[in-house]
C-alpha cells in the first residue's frame, strides 16, 4: 500500500479495516499462546495439537495480508508527527499497578 493513503476512497477504507481486523485476530491468537506452556506442564506428553496451533499462528504471522498490514502500520507510525509514545504510557500504567 502506498504511503499516500487516502481514507476518502471506499476501497482504501475497506482495505484498512481488513488489515485492522487481521491484526486484531492475530493478537488474539498470540495471546492464546500464553496457555501452551501450562498445557504442556499439566498434560504430560503433548499430543501435538499445541505445536500445530503454534505452527498455524507462525504461518499466519508470515502471511501476505498480515505482512502488508504490519508494513502499513510501520509506514503510518513513521508518518505520525504527534510523537506520542504509547509504549512509555503503557509501561507507566504497569508500574503504577505493581506498586
């Protein structure tokens, strides 16, 4: 996708929404990976389904639609001149919760 993205184009809006949806689904899949170590510890010998799920998520990360969405997000971040650092805000929130 070109850096001169124009949200007034209906096709561009649909593409952007599809990319957002794809990244949201990927985020959910990655978060589900947190359960795999516990499953492996409690289940004894793994049956392979956990490893299959891990491979599917890995394949999803490297799929063309997700790579396009990540590339577009990187371009958007570079073009953003507001200099809002969301990571530091998130870290500050985590630090407040620990205290």
